[in-house]
């Protein structure tokens, strides 16, 4: 099950070159259900995995997102809110991408309480929960911590992918796996934090931490050890959904209890294949299969203190 508390109608504009302060002719427009959790769900659905998407949707934009989710055949159980679901715009030039994110709706206390009750009911059929993305205005900063504790009480493992205060409070609730990127980790632990600092998060109760480092790949730290892996060559394209594809692979591996070196290789390959796809929430399947066999995973000695960022 994926949770997207701040979903979006995701628009991607493809341009030949992005230049500030000028007019651009858009080569193609892609419209998708967006938000990090929905991207995770879309990747898993495309991989043939049984997945249920939940979260909060409101008003006309929320209805448009729901219609796209239904048209994709993606099972969902969103809770309604009174506020307008946001839109996100990604401008992709073939080598990189620029994102413009609207702030999202204000969610009332009664709406949040209703969603928590809804979420607890959905846990009956969940084998793993991925909690992804920003919080809309009005939600408490410990919203993910509340959902993590509810899942643990039902014996359902969790994957957390967020930032800032929701990340800090979510980590304190002890998710089974957290996936900050290097910038989010530096904000949380301070610049220059190395594997020892990440191990401290694991020692404090987080089951494992996977740090995404862009072209440098992934660093994984768990109670069993630490490993790093990267694509054999740089992948160009739209990196917007790479982290979400990584979470999709990690959630699947957590469900299947995949051993860490194999799990990390799969996460690197799937996230790199997402960069090669034109829009977030999609992967280049042929690229994924080719990469999956060529990812090398290297153990990180406990004494090694290089900067993961």
C-alpha cells in the first residue's frame, strides 16, 4: 500500500532546452496522477505487483487525479477532503528537469482523523506500506510517525520517504526502512555526516536507511552491514521519479525479504531506469532489465567514514 498525503495532478512539459526569461515551445505534454506515493504505486503496478494507492484527494483537481488513476487500472482507496488537490509542473529538456510544485490544500483536523481511521482499516490487507512525500498544510508534523506506529501495531512493515521535520519525527517512530536523499540527510544530520552517523539512525530504532546520491547511486545501512551501488554508467533524462522508483524496489524487497546486496542492486537498476523514462512514475523496462544484471554492490567497512552526500 502506498500513502500520498499531498498528491498532485502532475504535468510534464518536454522542451529542447530550458532557458530562463524566454518563451519555450513545448514538444510534448504528459499528464499523470502525481505525488511521490502515487509514483511509487505506478511503478509497482507497471511491474505487475499488487498495490493499493491511498491518500487525500479534493475538488476538481482531485477528481482529475482519480480519473487518471482509474484509467490506468491502478487500485485505489483515497479519502475525500474539501481543499483543492495541487498541481505540479516538471519541465524536462532531455538531460535534466526543473520542477514547480504548488503548495497543496489545507487539511482540517476532522479530515485527518477520518483518514487515520480509514488507513487503519486498509492495513488489514497490507503486507508493506510506503509513506512518501510532503505533508499538506494543516497536518501535524508527526503525521507519518502516527501512521508508522499504527502499522507496527498491526505487524505491517513501513518505508518512509519524506524530508524535514516529518522525516525527523518519522524516524523517531522506528520505520523498517527510510530513504532520504543526500541533501535531506545533510539537513537532518549536518553536512559531512558519514556512514557512522547513518548507523546511528539504525541504532536509534530505524530498521535500515538507504541514502540516494544521484549519479553516485545508493548507500544502504542496516543492522547487518552497509553497502553501496551505482549504475555502471551515467543515465540522462528526467530524474524526477528516480527516488520513487527506488522506494518501489525497496518496498517490494521488504515484502519479499530480499537480501540486502540483491535488494540494493534492484533499487539502483529500477531508479536508473526511471531516469530513462520520459515522466515520473514510469520506468524504461528494457533499460531496467539490462542494468539489473550489471549492478555491482560493494560492502562499506565499518571504519570507512567517507561523506555519503
